[in-house]
C-alpha cells in the first residue's frame, strides 16, 4: 500500500472520503468529456491507481466506531488491476461512469453490494463470489467476459442497458449461479457472445424484455438444468443463435411473446423441460427448429403461423392449450398439421392431443386425431400393410368412422336390389323354398353369418352379371365384417 504522502490529490480525496462513505466525483460536467469511452485519455486529475482502491476496499483507513464506510467514486480512470480475490469486504463498493484499465477481480470474494454502473472495463471476474447485496452493472460496457461461475448473489443482478462483448464463446459465464433476487437484462441489454447459465438457480427469475443476444457461431443462451421461477424473453427480445433450456425447471412462466428467434438449425431447445405456463407467441416464425421432446407444461399458449417447419414433439405433454387465435386455434385440422411438423412418425403427440380433446369434451375431434395418426402410421408399413390400411380407412375409417360400413352396406344393397330385380334366378330345388325377393337376397349375400333363406334357395346361371355380382357381394360381406371387427378393436385398444 502506498504511503499517504505518495498519493495523488484524487487518491487522497478518496482516502479521506472512505470512512464517511462520501462519494468522490471526478467528473467535469461535460457529457463528451465524462463519457467512459474516452476514459483512456483522462489525465492525472481523474486517475486512481488500483493499489489505492484495493487497499481501501480491503479495509485500510478504518472508520471510527459508528461510521458507515463505503467506497464510492464517479468519473475515475482506474489504472492497474483492482484485485479483490478472496477478500472479505463489509462495505459497499460503487463505481459510476469509471474506466478500468484491467478487468476487476472479485474471485472468491465475500462482499456486500457492488455497483459498477455506466462504466467500461475489459471484463469482470466474480467467480465463486458471495455477494450479500446487489450486483449493479447497468449501462456498463464490458469488452470481455462477465464471469459469475458458481457465484451467489443475495440481491439482484442488474444488467439493464449493459453491453457485454465476449471475446470468445461466452459473454456471460455463469454456470451454477445462485440468485436469490431477479436477473434483469432489460431496456437494450446486448450480449455479443453466448450467455451460459447451466445449472443456475434463479429464484427471482430472468427478465430479458427487449434484450439482444448475438452468437451466430453457437448458442445465444444455454440454461440447461436451470431452476427458475420465471423466464421472460419478450417485447422484442432478439436472439441470433439457439436458446437452450434442456432439462430446465420453471415453476411459473416461460414466455417468448413478441420475440424474434433466429437460430440457424435450432431456434429453441426445450427438451425435458418442465414449466407452468409456456407462451410461445413470437413476433415471427422462428428460422430454426423447436425441440420439445420429453417436455411437460401445464398450459401451452400459441398462435397461428408461429411454429417453424420442424417441431419435435415426441414425449411433449401438456394439461391445456390456450390459443390466441380464438376458436381457430382449436381447429383439429390445424392441430394435426402442427403434429405433422414432427420429423417422421411418432404416435405419442397424436395420443396427447386426442387426450386433450377428450378432456375438453370434443370426442369427435379426438377421433379425428386418432384417425390422422393411423393414416400417418400407414406410410411406415410394408406394402401389404399399407394396402390393408387403405381398406380399413375406406370401409370404416380405422374404426373411428364405423358409420362408413353402414354407407357401404346401403350402397351395395341398392345395387344388388336393382341388378337382381332385373333378372330371373333359378330355384335350387323346384317347388321348394321362399319366393324370390331381390332386397332380401342381397342382404342374405352381405350377411356372412346365419342366413335369410334366399341364398340357398336361388342361384344364377350362364355367367350373368347377377351371378358375378352375387360372388362380389359375398366377398364384400366378409370384407366389411372383418374391417368392422378389426377397426372397432383397434379403436377400443387405441393402438
């Protein structure tokens, strides 16, 4: 630590102000001159050596009993490295509109509130720090990473209007961060580089309304296995890169209302996520895929024309759907088209949607969904299976449209009655049996079990149309019966 006699005038002023918690303001009052972007050019009258600031922060020049100490400085050029690694700091640190020559270090430190607002620094290292108050970085510009790896913050993390320029992959590196308050990245917050919050505990939520994240070479935000109350990506939130929330647990709301999602191959990855309300109503259709495999939400909010071409839904479950498009949002045709965005055939999304329709009392729509499921599945079968599938579909709609069998029977009955009524059959045994009735004879041919006495009493000769039609009706009767039994069994088993 420098002797008091070797300190400069601004350093002595800060030294004397510290015990009383007074702010030392070195600004000149001219916006251009006080802009921290020009801090490298500030002269000795605005310069503080980091060794002096570090000494005060670590407890030098102790205050008299009863005094409330604080290190508060504005408009300073701080040269050297502010090194508070491992320090135990019992007072507030606040730097406003300052310029740091080197990245401050709070590695493993135990502190109260830290404020570095409206300032410029080549990064900040607060790895493993224990901050008993708020970390305020509002309006600051960091030309380097902000590291909060496994840090714990009792108050809030304020990043409103801040700009982080990550030199490598990550602009904010905060895996394992534990927050008791909220994380606020609102009003123009910008990150050039990814944000990493893997395994973070965000009890107060993450709020990124209007924020801009850009990491074209990788994910814009990774919060895999994070535990949070609320995640808000709304009101013009923009991401160049994927939003990854794999395995995250969100007790209240996850919203992308009004967001712009420009991931290349993947826009958002929410596989295995659990959330309360999931509001997926971005401002425009995402440019990449949406992965919801294995996720569960209580309520899904969506809108028309907002889902991308690829939506992975295998294992995705929900208790309710609420569409912002009114009744159109519940149209079964539209919902089936949503499911068809799943690459390949997956039965679970159909079953989940049908279950929801049943839950809200739309049994007919549930049957339509399950019919669409069978039609989709048909394309995965071998040729013989596909042929039989087409037969089941045409005759009874895979059992979900059993009335089709009645339509076929009525059509064939009319056909048989007309054709058989125009020709004369021969008795099997002359003088015996009931008189010929074209309608009853047709029904006797169509019913494969039992009999009405007509089919055994009369026959056709000479290879007439009636003879060939009788054979066809017998085959059709067996085919219809088989299709009805197979279709009804399938529908009952929900297979």
